[in-house]
C-alpha cells in the first residue's frame, strides 16, 4: 500500500483527527468540479520525535478513477484549545464523463489518531470520509455546504457539550443532518475493486455517550436535560446542532455526521449532494465552567431592512470570553460577506462580566431565499488558571429573508373589467414572477413579516403569473367579465426563482365594486314532460348599468343550452338575439322525459356609444332544470326519489315539496324534504291507510323553492314527471358447481389414463331459487348464465376478466363443455333469473372451479420417426401455461433447453430447442428439470426432476 502511494512509512503514522471535503461545480462545465479537503492532524510528536504528516493524498472520484499524489497546499498549526493540531488543506479537481446521481468522492487516510475512547484500536483503523456530487442537467451549478466551525472541539467532564458545524449553502439549498458512525476503508482493496472504496463502520465503534458513561445534568435545551437520566448524544436534523449531555470518561472521541443537500425542483426536493464530516471531541477534566450564550429569537426580515442585534455571553468563573460568529453571510469563507459582527470586550465591573457582540446586516434582494440563513455564535472562555481547559457554548440563530410587498396597487373599473396598476417592484431578481390573486369581497388582512405569499385558505385564487417587471394587468374574469354589483379584492406577491426560491410579502388589498347589477337566472322549470315535445320555461332579470357606465345600443341576450353532462356543450338556441326588455324564453320540442337541460345567458351591448365600437358581453349561469330519479324497492314496499340541479341561487333554505299522482290522475302533495345546494332525497312508503302496492305505477314531480338571499324572494321550479312501477323482482338463484377432488387425483396420479392432446372438459352446474329478496316472484321465464375463465394469464389477472353471457336457459341445470385445452375446467359462473316482463333478479353467488396442478412424465420415449412415442411430453398434465425444460447427460452437461412449448414435445434434438436441428441425443439415460407454470387461477409454479431413457 505504501509503495502504491509513493509515501514513506513515517508519513502514515497514526495521526488523523478529523476532516471533510467540499465541492464546487464549474459554471462553464457542469461535469467539472473543484474540491477542497480539510484534514486535522495530530501535532504531538511521534516515536521518532517528529509529528506524523500527510504531505500528499489519494482521492477516489466515484467513477472508477483516482488521482495519486495530490499535494497539500497549506499546513497551519492551530492556536488556543486546538494548539495540539494542524489544519491541512488540499485542492484538486476532476471532470466526469456523464450525468449521474450521485458520484462519491472519497479519501482513505492511514491512520486515525490513537487512543480513541469510543473506537478501540483506532491506531490500526483508517480514516474515511466522502462527499457526493451530482452531474445532472437539472442542476447546472452547485456548491456543497461549507462547514465553517472547525471539526475539533473540547468538552468538559459532567457538563453539557454543544457543537454546531456552522454549515452554509451558498445556493440556498435545503440541508438536513444525520449522525453516523465513523468509517474505515481498505486502500488496496479499493484499488483492486476498480478504484471503488468499500466503507464499513470502524471496528468496535459506539456513539460517544455509550462509551463515556455518566448521566444528564441540568440544561435548558433543546433537548432539555433530564437530570440523573442516561446520557444522550443527539444532532438536530434541521439545525445540525449536536448536544452531548453529558460525558464522564476523559479522552478523545470521534463521530461522523452527514450533511445532505436538497434542491427544490417543482414540488419535489431532489438530493443533489452530501458532505460527511468526521469530527473529534476531546473530553477533559476542565476545572472550569462553560460560558453561557444568549442570542435573539429567530426572525424574518424584509430585504433592504437593517438587522442590528446584540449577542451576549457570560461566564460563571468571570473569565474573559472570546465571542465569534460563523455563517455564509459573515466573512471569511463567504460569497457575499455583507454582515459584520463587532465584539465589545468583557466588562469586569459587571457581575458576572458580560461580553457583547453587535451583529449588523442589511440583506439585499440577492439574499431572498426560501431557506433561512443560519448564523452560529460561539462563546469560548479564556481561563487564566493552570490546568483549566477552555470551554465553549454554541447557539445558532436563523434569519429568513423575504421579498418586500408590491407597493401602491391600484384598481379601476373599465366596463366589466378591472385594470390594475402598481409601482415598479423593488427586487428585479432574474426569473422572479409576479402573481396576481383575486377573491370576492374585501377584507383588510394584517401583514406578518414571516408570512409570504397567499394561503389557499384565504379565499384568494391565482388569476395571473407575470414577469416581475410587469406593472399593469387587466382582469376580464376569463373573458366573461366581472359581475355587476359584486366587490372584488386583489393582492399581489412575487415568487423568486429556484434554487434559492423564496417569496415576497403579499401586497395590501386593492378593492373594486363593479357598479350596477348583473342579469340573474330566476327560473328553469319543466312545464311539460314528454320524450319529443317537452317544454321548459327560462326566466331572468334585466341587468342594471353602473352610474357612469350606461348600456349602449344595440343590446340584448343570447341564450345557450346543453344537455346535462360532465362537460356541457352549449349551443345558442335563439335564432336571433332576445330583446333587452324580454326576460322570458319558452324552450319547446325537448326530451324532458329522459334528459335534464342546463342554460347560460349572454348579455351584450356596445362598449361605447359610437357605432361599430367593440361589443361587451356578460355571462350569467349556468342554471339547470331539476332532474328527478325514482328507484323502486318492492321487497320493502318503498320508492326512493332523488333530485339534482346546478343553479346559481340557493335552494337549501326552504324544503322541497314532493307531489304524487293520485287515483284520479291529479298530483297531490305527499311530503316535504330538506335539500342541499345540489340536490336531495325522499323515501315514499305510502301511508298506513294507503300503503304502496306491488304491481302499481307511481308518478312524481318535485318543486324547489330558491332565493338569492332575499327573505321574501321565492324562485319556484318544477322537475320533470317521473313514473316508476313497484314491480315484483324475480327471486335470486342459488348456484352450485360440481367440484373435483384434486388430492384424490394426485394420490392416483400413476393410475390415471394418459391425457389426450385435445382434452375436453365439462363443468356441471345446477341452481335453485332462493326466497330473497322478500316478496320476490318465482314466476321465472328464463335464466341467464354468465361465465369467465378462472385462469391467470400474462398481463391480466383473473379478477379483472369480465363475465360474458354464456347461455339463456329455461331449465335449472347446464353442462358447460370447454374445448380450449389452455383453459381447461377453470371457470367462474353466476346466474340471473328473468321474468316474462324482462325484469331481472340480482346475480346469484359466483361459483368457481380451478384446474388441478397435475404433472407426470414418462421414463422412456423412442424418437425414431415411426409415428409412435416420437416426442417426450407429459403423460398426465392439467392445462399448462409455460414449461422451462432442461435435459442433462450423466456428466451434468446440458444437452437441451427450451420454454417454447408448454407440453415440451422434445424430439431428442440439440441444445437450441429447435426440432430436427443440432446434434441428436444418443440413446441412454438423461436427467431432466422441468419448471412448470400451470394455467390455474393463481398461476401455480412447481419444479419437477427426474430421468428419461431414449431408445431408438
């Protein structure tokens, strides 16, 4: 291994403490990446009196390639509590051939620092870290998270240890964190494996709290300390903060964690990168108490608004405190070092002394992001006492930057349109879009700095998505025009482009009340029920113009009609426009018996008083007739009525009135029923004195009573007439299907006759009549027998195969003969009884029969072309879907294989599976393996092994 790397044995002494790898893609070539690796190594002297050193490294790039001899750029001896360590920096780059999610860029260092408490024998285990990068056209540029807080930290015995890596993603991608064991990998094995390292957990690794023992102490959290309980070692998956409450055993501990990077693409988050850091924590008997930090609560801030906050730290021992801040918005190591952190030295007159830091930042439009910026503050004391170890407290603060609200949104009426204008938006970020929302009504909503966009629960709907530079928009309600007399409210906000994403605050409402009143439907009532000459009367109100927007001639109405369906197809039914003063139309020649109809009205007038000016239109509706259905239930002597409608007024405030024709031919009221905005139901059982009678016809219609919200308004509409016969239904049959005993056949397999090539199967069925439903009729004219195969076939489940009519019979038994050998006897059946009037019973029970999975091979065949026993096929076989058949000679050499014929039919030919081709098998004994899939309901699969003798 040493020879492979060209390094001396001294260079690979036990020394590596911690490290991680960072990556940045090349803006000019997304396949090309720049990498930076940081290693922390032991600065103490080794056996030869000099510190171990790593001058050059080998990197594996995850695509089957590696680079040896990458030289170290910098080596810096750290100061303060980490003065026993070097910081080593390596830079390298690589170009990938093609796209992939994810390439794993990894490093194997030999070896770890010795004497780790939670990794026994660490000196003999390698140090393994990796970073994953994506080459993906959907991710043209990416920078993996930068971990600003050093990977070495000190903890104190029986005190809470807190550490945050200070991760920052310059692209605004989301990050998540997860602890993982420290890992190792064998360098020589990685090279032998095509430059693909195989990583495993370090031998004997346990998480630090399990190796150190101890118990929890008081801590405000999160998570709050449970005094006296077992110690914990946790990492917050969102903030990345590690809390160890609390170590007992002194020494060095290593643990790794992975930072995953997620980029939003549409409504999904895509994993585009990973960074693994392996860090070292040194637990000392500190003779010291750690300082306490106080940071502000997380905030949201509008871009362009200055943020000035004070961060304080105190120390119970009155020690001086070094207060530092990490994060992508604070130099060094940032793309935009726009924030500052100024320290006020600690003040001895105070008890305890306080060290203050002033954080100042004015975020710009470029800082708008869906993800908050995390700033990590670290307070480390400087104890003057001999033997005292510096200790630290760390807290993160999250700042979310949102876009400013669009300003000065104004709306004005232009006919039945709304014209919106607003000021030029302050943040013209590339790819940003301005979204316009509208709702009916006007309510002033308070602005919350942390609430961006417009929620679905607000009642607003999106009506436009425009470039951010747009400053005006005209709303014509999808071409229908705004409705006169209604008030509309508009709000705007800006959605910023990915990957950073983010949004602005919503603008204040701009409200508009459209003058006048619209035309409104009042009636769509059925006057006459007839299959060819039905009649419906449609009525509406006249529209009223606004004060400063009179109607201009010519003006009038066009009425459109469609049959009721999921997607109406409206056609104009007025040959010429209806005059403005006429608000009633009688629609004749309809099939109101079998169909409901729906209408919409178009009011038109000239937009301007000058001749030839554009025509303005307003659409009213749709509004449908009431559609009545009736279902007879003779078993329970009842008829269930149901009705539906689609109307712009509200029918739910007053009950529906139900009418039934009496013995004299007159319709009389028999009841009322509540109804909803779309319909209702009613059950007619007659009365005690006059119950419903089987064999009688009953005719109904219903009357709805609606309103547009006015107490005295009554919009009366009638359904069509619906007649139904309370007719006896035939009794439901009970079906029986004679089954076969598969176990008995299997037990007598060798006694069975040979299965013919063209086998005919017969299923014997019989049925009787039940007494269900109650009051059912036993006067049956015929029976309809239905059938489907009960065989699983490729690409189709038996449960999805439809029944088809097999036969119509007058008797109560039937023998079904099946000549299809591929299906066999496997079938399912049910029967329906039909009376002389054509009324059908409910379906009987479904009875199914399955094929027995039977298979028996002969032990001899004679392929001599005499027309007798020339091919090997099963002696006994139920229907088979597929057979994979292999033949081996006595030395185990395969001489034949085929799955072309379910019944095998091997003629002794060669290994191609084609008859009369290849070398013929010589006489003798051969061994076979048959993998059989039977043609039954579940596609049973069995394997058969045996021998066969060829004799010619």
